[in-house]
């Protein structure tokens, strides 16, 4: 996520048009503390019940009952609709940022 934070301005430029939400099953208090500590500019959303993650295929339940959450990013267009989903988001893979930048540009130019 540090690479994501460090590339945020380059990826998004005018952030008033497109938003990106990162959703995980972590509690909101933990996400807020983590985002503040690391100065992440992304909006983190908590899906403790795994409802959203299950709907979009980013949740895996193991036979043991443990729920695993892939990092998933949702690119939201100016109308508030999901325009692109990256599930899982491969934050250590440089090509993931290229794909994300292309998605943001595509969504930004449609508005």
C-alpha cells in the first residue's frame, strides 16, 4: 500500500472526478488508524460482515471457517457507479498501477 500512496497523485491527478475505495473485512477503527499512521490518501471501507466482498468475489471462506479477504479496489465514476473493479489488487506488482491508471483515465474521460 505504500507504493499506492506514493503514486496516488500521479495516478489520479484531479481526484474530484474519480474515487477509489479499498474494501476489506478489517474493523473501521483499525483501517482509520492504519490510514492515518501511514498517511494513505485512499478511502478505506470496512466490510466486517463480508457482504460486499462476497458479492464481488473478493472473499474466500476456508473449510476451517476462516474468512480471507483479497485486497479489492473499486474505481467509482463521477455518477457514483462502480466503473472498474480490481480484485485482488496486487499492490506489489507495478503492472497493477498501470492498469489502475488506465482505468482511472478511462473513467475520467467519460465524464
